């Protein structure tokens, strides 16, 4: 599903080049739930952005669903993102002037679906994240956990096979964070969804079935957790 080969990312500040990712190799199968951990500044977000085609590497290859994403031009890459990837961010990134329903549905309008079909899908999506009845609310009228569940529904709206989540529980307390983690975990199990989640939180990572530790530009460890480490 995902194959990463010799991935390199550098930033140049003044005359100095900093190697953030140094020849990373990684494979992920369809349906894996992977946590990417590592110290602050170790390149976790950079790695995720590269996987989602939001950033370009200096060298290396990333193949998602058989597509080498960096051989695509800008337009093709935007299309690729829309069709294959759902993003979830620490700060939810909902549009404040749109209702819950509108936030979830607007990625769909770039497709060819008709209004009635979209309405039905939004309602199904909101049910799947336990937010039925909140259709007309604005993000500011929701708790952080609820906002993140709206963001998850939006991420799922284009029926992606890959979810990239950057510190999805970073702004949430343990209780609401747990709700979000359980939701991700159940979506992953039910729909065979591949999830790659950046987190610095060991508790959040315990929901994944594999933990990749990034350090000093390389993968320091890549460990599969025993089934059910956190299936509460
Ligand atoms: P993490 O998510 O692990 O905290 P990041 O991927 O955000 O790490 O950043 C990795 C390193 O790359 C950091 O040292 C950061 O300062 C640097 N970095 C990230 N983006 C840029 C950029 N656009 N320009 C220069 N340096 C950057
Ligand atoms: P852009 O012109 O920035 O590509 P889009 O219309 O594609 O704008 O998306 C605008 C915003 O909608 C994004 O910044 C993002 O927050 C959200 N969004 C769009 N598609 C997705 C998706 N597949 N997963 C999560 N959020 C999305």
C-alpha cells in the first residue's frame, strides 16, 4: 500500500543544510495502524507531509497505491490527495463559519455527486462519529473532542484508503483523547483503513499496531505491538 525508499529531506538555513530525514525506507500494508513517534523536531510532521504529498523530498520515492506521488505534477497531486488521503490535524482545522454538516460535506462538492446523495452520506458519516443531531452547530459550539470527530468525518468524506493524522489528540484531555483514539481504532478495524498517526504520546501510540520511532533522521526502531495492546 505504501512504500518509501531512500527518502531524504533537508532544510537549508543560511549556509547550513540540516538533514531531517536521512534515507528512510519503510513499507506499510493496507489496513495497518501505525504510530510515528520521536522527539520534538525529529521530522515526524515532515514525514507525514511527504507521505501525503504536501511536501516534496530531496531524494527518494514514495509509492501509495502503486502511484509514485512525486512523479505527479501539482494538479495531479491535489487530485491524488482528494481521492486517496484524509488528513487529521492537532487543531482540527475546521472552517469556523461553516456548520458541522457543511464542514463535512464541502470536500465532496469537488466531485460529481448530487446534493441528495451528499446529504445522505454526511448523515451516515456523522452517525459513524456519534455526532448525529449536531449538523447545524458551528465548530465553536462544540467541545474539542467533538470538533476532532467532525474533522475525522470530513477526512472520511472522500472515502480515502489512507488517513494521515498529526497529533490528533494533542489538544485533548485524556478522556476525549481516548474517545478519538477508540474511534480511529474502530474505523481502522471496520473499514480496513490504513492509518498513520504522528504522536509524542505513548498512550495514544498504544492504540496502534505498529510503532515507528524516528530519531536523528533515521528510523531507530519499528515494532509491531501484540494484538490488543489497547482494545478497551
Ligand atoms: P516533529 O514533527 O518531529 O516535531 P518536524 O517535522 O516538524 O518535527 O520538524 C523537523 C525539523 O525540521 C525541525 O528541526 C524543524 O525546525 C525543521 N523544519 C520543519 N519545517 C521547516 C521549514 N519549512 N524550514 C526549515 N526548517 C524546517
Ligand atoms: P486547497 O485549495 O487548500 O487544496 P481544499 O478545498 O482541497 O483546499 O481543502 C480546503 C481545506 O479542507 C483543507 O485545508 C482541509 O482543511 C480540508 N480538507 C479538504 N480535503 C480534505 C481531506 N481529504 N481530509 C481532511 N481535510 C480536508
